[in-house]
């Protein structure tokens, strides 16, 4: 029956799967056994090692794990460098043994009196012991054995080098412990100096300068500072036998009158404190330091001291404006005596203050406003300048003012002269703040009304146009909309004829594309170019004969012509654009 065949097939499938799983398990066990057999420290996990005892030519070194930290207990009691200890453990527990053989005598392998003896103890009670002897000729290996065993094997010479460290190599040389993965957990930085104390506090994720004055700090700058000082290491230790670079007596004397006390506070953790003293000649000073209540004294050079010796300006916020582009309702660009004022109207569009009928290129304003508000301090230069004019700030060469839509606050940036040897970097200060700093200022912020005005000065909405009057070659023409058609009245005619819509469309497109090369009104100039009559005049009317656009072409210059719009403003427009318009008009009106 078919169900019997199905049953036997299912049983065969289950057996096949079972055999496959068993085979895989056996393969994995054999691989694990092979790896475990060649491992130098089988079953020893580096993270579980609790105690290390190392005997070499430098004596006995004993290291003990205390919580997340390592501490040296012998030959001295001092914090141990966690990276050095972890490197030793990883190298040993990850190493492989080779060439294992049973021997009768240990002398020829240097294992009768080993040069290194290592003992590891884990939290699980495991004990690992290793003795290291002579180097194996030409192989880059050294002989080793487990104490009490009859077999000798070889290990990498790098393992022996790791185990030949002296006690000072295991001592902790980092000046401060910084957890770079949890920088937001630090709550305060205090740098106490005789003449310039500094204090920063982390207020709900935002760093603030609280001493010597209250000011916002730049989070990224504070975090980078913490990372950098976490990498600082002492050059060495000052001991009873020290005479270079300083003696113990001189170091202790210097610490009674410290040049700096650096304190770092962290949530739910004891504060770290580093007391720093100064010894040696002023031209080549040596700095000595003591961490918290630890007995050892460290020393380092002036370069590392400068990493710690920063002032409040280093941390000051680089942000210049708090207003966002969407918050701004008024903006003023001033270049010397030239001033451009704009405000947002009820349609959320920019207008020239005092001249709402003048077209504004909305995108140009928004791009420049965004560039202005994104400007950041490059470097703080002078907190209280005696003479701002040396920076070109009395009076300023540029002045930018942004005001909130509701006029609740205004923010001002004043720009002076360029830095020597760096034209794009300029001196600047905030309005009402004497602090001088430098910023990068792009050319897009050199703003005049002409640079923000819509260059398509004659553009109009074709759909709103009902009538167009044209004066060309001393002849007057008129076009009127008649439903979906346009009618043309030529000179001397009494009846309108149908106009060519395609040609009219091209004329309107050309008018809308006309751009000025110069806006005389924006430049504060008045143009007097008398002519008997314009060579071309076009006026476009909408409902109620409201003028939508007007182009009146006057005096012709070699490359441009004077053009006036319906508001009486005069521009210069390229002759090539005007000649194209005239040619299209002739084709339409013929």
C-alpha cells in the first residue's frame, strides 16, 4: 500500500538526518579536540584569569584583577596597565604549541633552570603553569614545558618576549582613565590653576562652561578633549633611586605647590584627580604628577602638559547663531555703508524692506541665509581686545543681523579684516560681545541688493495677461485676448486679426527670460540717458488694465542697452537678448 511506502521513506529520511547530525557533531568534536590538543593553555579563558604570577630575570611580578581593573601587588603595590596585562593574557591563551616530544633531560633545552615561569589562576579555580627555556636554533621558536611533565614543546619566540617584561612595564602609565564608549557619563571637568581656574559641567547632555564665566561649550570639542587626554601616558616613574630627570625629593616638593589639579567627575563613580607639579629649568620643565591617593609618582614633558592646560576658549561653543533659517523673519546684510534689508511677508516670501514691489530671488536669499547661520568659529583669538580696530572691527567691514519672526530676539555678527596669510579666514565677533574669533567667510555672503534681486525683472504670469501694447519702429501694435485666442491690431487697421499663438508664446517666454546685467537702482545710481523716444516699448496688462510688466528699451551701448521697467527702475540688458526679442516681435507682428 502507498502509506507503507510513505512510512518507510519517512523513517529513512529521519535516519539520514540523524546520521548527518551525528557525523557533524563528531566532526566538530574532532576539530575541537585537535585545536584543544595544540593549544598552549587549553580551557583557560583570558577574561576569567584572576591572578598572574610571572618570574623572570627581573624578579617576581604578581598581578591581581580587582573588579574591572588590574593591580600590581609585587614587587610594588600600584595600578597595573590593563592593556599590557590583557596583551599578555591574549598572547598566552591564544598561542599554539608545536613539536611536542618526550625528553630524558631538561638541561639542553634550558628548562632545568627556566628563564621564565608563568602561573595563571582563574575564577573557576583553574591553574595554568608554564616554564620557558632556550631558543630553538633557526626556527624562531623557544622550548617550553608544563612543570612536572616529561614532554617538551616549542612556542613562538613572541610569547617569551611578552613574558620578559620588567615590573615597570606593567605599571599603569596612563594619566587618566577615560571610557571613550561612555563619554556622556562624565559630569564635570575641573582644572584648578593658580591664575586661571576652569570648570565645565554636563547639564543633561549639554556641556556648559561654569568657571570663569557661564557660557555654552561645544559638546564635540569636550568629547574629543576627553578622548585625547585618555591617551596621555607618563614617560616614567619617579622612585627613591631616581636622579634623572628629577629626584624623589624634588618631585615631592613640587607637588606641595601644584601648577594644576585636574579633576574628572563621572556619574556613579569616584572622581579622578591628577595633581601636577613642575620641576627643572623654565626653558626645559619636567612635570611630575600623582593620581588620586596612589603612592607612585609619574613624570612627563611639556607637550603632554599642554594637552591638559587648556582655557575656556578652547571649549566655547563654535555655534554663532541659535536661530534656524525657518525662524528668521528679518535679515540685514551690511557692507560698509551699503545695506540690504529683507523681511518675510504674509505669504512667507522675502521682500525688500521699503520696496515690496521689487522682485526678490527667493532661492538666493535662502541660500545666503543658510550659509550665514551655518558659520562657525574656527578659533578664539582675543577675549578682551584693547583696540578692536587692529582686527578691522572698529568699524566692522561687514555686519549681519538676523531677527526672529516675532522680533523676540536678534543675533548679530560683525566681520573685520582677513587673517594674515589666510584670505578666507576673517576676524569676527558677536554683537555685544568683545570676544574676537576667526570664521571662514564665503563670497556668497558679500551681499548687495542687486545680488538678491530677481534678475528676471520683466517676468509676468502669462495666464493673467489680457492685453499687450507694443511700440516698435515708431509703430504701435495691440494684442487682446479673445477667449482662447489672441487678436492683433496693426497700425492703420480698424479690425483685429488672429495672432499666431506659437509666435506670441515665444515672445512671452523671451520677455520672462530677460535678465539684467546691472541694476542701477540697487547700486544707488541714477541714469540720465535722454533719447527722443524708446526704440522698443512693451506693456503687458492684466485684469482692470493693471500693468503686469513693462519693458522700455533706450540708449544702446556696445554690449548692452538701458532698459526701464514699469516702476521706473533702470537696468542694463545684453543687446543679444534684446535683439532676439525684437526679431521675434517682427515675426509676430508682420
